[in-house]
């Protein structure tokens, strides 16, 4: 299992590229822990945590 700590504020091509590269070199499951309503720097996130999580899952497919 591979863990990613992220904000996905918002999910963008760089995040998709990171996941794609991980998948090239590993067949392990990927688990992402994303920040809640606020970013790691303490500012409000652009989208709520549920929307950011849903968009990330949709992009991973």
C-alpha cells in the first residue's frame, strides 16, 4: 500500500501525473489522505473536502 498526503485544492494534472507514475512502478493500492475544510497552511480550501475527494477518485480511474 502506498500513502499520499495531499490537499487536492483542486486536483490538477500534476496530481494525476504523480498517481500515474506510482502506478507505472507499483501494483500496490494507493491511499490518499486529504486535508479537510482548510489547507495545511490554514487557508480555506477552494472546494469542500467531499467534493475534492470525489474529484480525485474520478480522476484516478
